[in-house]
C-alpha cells in the first residue's frame, strides 16, 4: 500500500516503521523530516499551511492524520486539528483516512463507562475542537476511521513516573478518580491493525483493558520505584483541583476486531518502561 502519515511524530514513526517492514511505501509528513529514521520517505510540510501541501504523493491508499498542537491554547488546537485536517483533506486524495482523536471529546465525570456510542459533551476547548475535527470527516469523500486515544505513555512519556518519584504526586481517593491510558507501542499497533481491516467500523476507542483509579496507579508506581506512596490529596489542601474527567473507557469494539495488546494494563506497560529506564 501507499500510505501517508500526516504529522509523523513519535506514534507515526513507530507506525511507519512497522509498515515499511511489510513492504509498504510510507511517507512521513512533518516540518523537519530529516529527523525521520531510514526507510520512511520524508516530506517537509506544515499541516496548517496549504501552500506547503502541494505535490503530495498521488494514488494513496491511506492517510493517517496524527496531529499535535504545539501549545496548549485554543488557537493552537484550532490550527492543528481543524485547519490542518481540512488542509489535508483538500490536498491528499486517498481511499481511506484514519484520524487520531482523543477521549477528551467525552465530558463524563461520574466514573461511569463510556464507549463509541456514548454522548460527546466535552468540557474543555481541547475536546470541543477535536470533536469539531471529527465532524469534518462526515463530508469526506473517502472511508474514514476515527480512533479516540486516552492518555498515551511509554518511553519519553514519563511525567507521571517522575511526579511519583519526586514526591510531587498526590492521590485522589474519595471518590475514586478513574483514568484511562494506552502504551505508545499499542497506539502504533492499533493504527496498523485497523489500517489492514477490510471492513472497519467508523470509530474505535484506543484504551487498554483496565481503566484504573488514579490512586491505584500512583501507589503501584511508588512501590515499584521504592519511594513513599503519594499522600491523599485531602491531606494537602494546597493541591491542585482534581481533573474534571472521570470515566472508564471500554475497548470492547477494538477487541472484537482481533487486536491483541502488547501492554494490556498499566502494570505491564509501566513495568516495561521502568525496566528499560
């Protein structure tokens, strides 16, 4: 297949390397493609600049859109997700487009379960703009797949580990604050898997098997690191307000496609990160 990865960063590079080992032709589009490893065909372009997207490869079988805002501002999210996707839809013809979205499009905060059919009422501008990008796909002249990833972690994505190690972390216990995540290798593996399906559904949640309470994850990490367990946030009045998101995301639809997780829960995934560090 001929595949363009638009926004070829960490996840995109891992995906691209999997694809080229199978003999696919893969182009990685990013501002500075010289950073891409050998085998990936680099394209220098800016997703937010239509003029830079002229001359993209023709007869593409698949485009994988993996944007990332360069700042945590409304303007940056608008450029990365709305403007960038609109530009790529106009510039790159393909039979299929896979759009990497986020579970931030859900606004549920009661610890309940959500899946692909659950209501999307995002509370933040991030969720609202990413949801707006999903809706651009309704008019796309090709098959589209939306993948809503939860918190991505893995090598180089160790903020939670460092907060526990440094003693800065606190635990939100009462009521439990449920969190969802996926290892970066499973992000790439899932995108690869869905890209090979003949008759995929239009949307999947990208989360591992076990939504876990915030406190459970942090205390498990503390034990593995050999440091004191983080205190309850109730014992630290100065702690930042807890996150508004509090939901448990189901990966049942993904599992029905036959995908097998490399890291099915936080213990397997964080255990591998700690062993490699």
